[in-house]
């Protein structure tokens, strides 16, 4: 799985599989689903205006130690 965020366009990209030979379908409300052409399998999603849609208050974040065994 690959997850990336473009802060200039406020866009979140999530891909579960290869992006090669895909088409995008606009699902409305700023969500695009990426499908493989050959088998119509969903391989990813693109969310426009991500931060403004899913903005969390700072108190909502929980710090997780990188090495839980040493915590």
C-alpha cells in the first residue's frame, strides 16, 4: 500500500496495487476511485480537499512509540 499527500493541492492518494493502466471514476464529493482497465479492480483512491474535509483537532492525535517494546 502506498499513501501520499500533496499539501499544495490538499490531495490524499491511497494505492493498494499498481497504478499502471488505470482509469479514474469520479464518485462525487471530491472522491476519485482508480480502477485497473483489464479487470475493473479498485486499486486506489484520490481525495481532494482532504485536510479541509477531515481536519482533526490537535488533541485527537495519539503518539505511538516507534518501538513499543521499549516504551
